[in-house]
C-alpha cells in the first residue's frame, strides 16, 4: 500500500459503526477519513479501529481532533481502538489522549459508545 493511501472498511453492529482503517492518515487522506466519520456518526456511535494505521502526520492528528468536535456536535460518541504505541505517544505529546475516548478492546469500545 502506498503511504499516501487509506483503506476504510465499515461494519455496522446495531447503532454503532466500526471503521477499520489501514494505511496513512495525512493530508492526502484527511477528507476521505473525515467524510466517512461524519457519515457514520450521523447514524450513531463510531469505533475507529486504528490497528493498521501505519503513518499519522500533523494533518492526521488534526483529523483525530476533528472527530472529537464531530462527536460533540452530533451527541454520538466516537471511540478510538487499537492505537499503536507510536500513535499513543504522538497523541500524548499533543495533549489529545485527554480529549479522545480510547478503548483497550472492542468489547469495551462498544460499551463506551453505547453509554449516553
């Protein structure tokens, strides 16, 4: 996979959409990513499975920050799942670990999304 691409797979479970990401979250994938998140979040809660995110740029960090604003506006939760250690460190450095909802596993993510 090209470092400037992102593959997005979605799965719907009840009122929750699980978005599985593979590739890069950067300036070239920013709009595709946010469009998918906005669409899914209008329908309910969202779990972003980031296990296969290989690269995250400063624009990708901004995209994750935007998910918090999308969630707040809609009232539907967005939970991050399967963050690599590198992504956790980057989010910690920029102060987003305190803002974003992050789950240790998919079961916990589902519970977090379901809570009002």
